């Protein structure tokens, strides 16, 4: 999620009479700089009531005390979070005037925990509102509150319950919009709403239903559609253990539209797949692609962890596939994906084996059995390329025994390499240079499919 804030970790967590202090210029050990002594006295008064510092559970802004220029005057305000003795929460905003700090706002909240904190742009001049989310007792949904600072006080301008949310400038008007996924009591289908600032008010600008398959949101990402519209791509699991994607964009009149669904049935069946890979801009053209999955030849059970999948990264418009950007194979556990050459088409399969501290992913041309099924048996004669992930401890001896392996990357724990085969399958063969262009390493585990390898 976009952040409009440069956050410093800082301030005052009192343990057994000691003060733990971090920060760049705000605090230094062993005591606060002179200019913050007054601020510490204000905090001492809050702590004297029995309140304690509290941090958000998740997100980028997890410090108990944060800096944010909420009024866009070029000077940071200090935003601090406390849990009161009665279990409620208080958020204080302090601002410096004439070498002293004064409280300019205080917001109160009720929940089990502070889930996350965000700062959202209210207008083109850069004024910011504070967005706090709360875990609720005995609820599948969380709560979201938005506060502004006006006339020396914090004002609550939005409260709602949600399943997932995202902040994005959907209509490109230089201010953030809040996209919230929720489910009304008694409803069977998730909905999505967009809230925007109109002056100092945060108002509902538009809403729409998600697909009938959408159950639990697993990821939200923003980007362009094929038609160049700004959209959020909402990946969800279904009750049938599959996954779908809803593409939501905002029209000029504020109406939210869903590019994924069939307008008559409300289904996003065109985006349905068995594996949990998130929508992303796989080819870096600004347009988000949706990963549609098909089992490689030779596999028949979509629920098996041993099944290997070909991922087609597609662009969707008005419920139809309009472009296939590329096909890939993903190994989420090892952190890499391989772009499948177009000449392989539907004629190549993949298998993974492990031995001697080395995992081997082999792409090969499967042969048909007498029963007309594809065999997953492969050897030097029908293999094209093998990708190796070798544990660092045994990598040197393993590569010494397998001299055809070319090392392409080394990390602290793993050595990655590959082997290209020479056989009679010249129409499918790839060179070493091609392999090094087609093999990509991921920086995170965003491809994770509940621990399975795709």
C-alpha cells in the first residue's frame, strides 16, 4: 500500500524505570534532547493515568510514536498511541509552537487491538487524515476509523466495518480514496465501497458487488486495466477452495464497475483457478495480469500438492480474456519462476524431484501411453532443461559430480543452477543464454500457495 509518510522509529517505552529510545534526530540515548523535554512531560502525565504505549499489529506504521506532517505546513506533528486502563485506546496528536508542544487533537477508539495505522492524502495540497483499523471481539470483520485535525481537535469523519481495505487514488484527483471490502449482515455476496474526501468530509462515492464466488480476500493490488483505467485487483478465495479476481474501477460519475464478472450471473468464472497466485504486473507494462492456471500434461488431480501448473498471465476486460502476456512456471518455495517459451506451447510438462540436498525441476516432452494418457517419465532423451536449487553446504560437491550444471545465482543458503540437454528435440530446445533470460527470481514469497509449489 502506498505511504505518504516518512516514518521514524522513536520514543519512550518505559520498562522497569528505564527508557528505550530510538530515532533520527528526535531522540538520543540516554536522555531526550532538550527540545523534547516538554513533550516527555506531556507523555508522563498520560502514563500517570495508568495508560501504556501501544503499537499497531501490522503494516508499515507500527511504532508507538510516529511523525507525520498532517497539516502540510512542512513541520511534522507527533502522533502517539496509548491503551487506557479501561481497555480503550487513545491517539494523541501534538504540535510544536514557540519551542513547546501542545495537544492539537485526541481520538478515542474501542477494539481488541490496533490493527494498522495509515496516513491518507485529503487534497492536492497534501493535508493528511489519520486512518486507524481495529481488531474487534468475536467478529469476522475489522473496524476502520478516519480522523482529521480541525480547530485544535481530532474529528472522526468515517467509521465502518470491513473485511479488507486498500488506499489508492482511484480517480486520479490527487487525493487518496479508501477501497473497503465488506459483507452486509444477511448477505451472501461481498461488496466493495469507495470513500473519498469532499473538503473535510469523507463520503461514500460509489459501491459495487464483488463476484458471487468471492469469499475471503487474500490480496489487493492496484494498477491499470487494458483500457488504461486505474483499478484495484481483488484476489479472493472461494468456498470451493479455488481463487478468483475482481477488477474494480471508478467511472467519472463515481460509479464502481467490475471488469471481471458476467453482468447477468455475477460470476467471475473467467478468472477462476485452483492455486493461490496473486494478480501482478508480470511484464512491467503498468497493466495488472491475472494468473490463470492449467495443469501440465500428465497431471489429473487439481487438489494434489504434486500437481504442476502452467500459469497464463491474462488481461481481462468486460468478463473476457483479451490478452495473454506470457506463460510461466512458478516454484514458490524456492523463489523463482520460469517464462515458458512460446515454441513449447502445450507440448512440454514439468516435474520436481529431490535428492542429495538438491531440488530439481525438469521440463520435458511427455510421451503418450497406449491408453492415450501422458507419461510423467523422463530422462536425457526427452528432457529440455533442469533448474537446480542446491543447499549451500553440499553445493560444491554436488556440482563437482554433475559438471554439466551451470551456476546462475548464489545466496547464503542456496546455490541455483541449470542444465541444458542435447537430444533430438531440437524444435523445443533452449540455449544457456535463453535459460538465463527466462529464469527469474522473486524477492519475496508472494507466489506462495499455502505452502505448495506451483
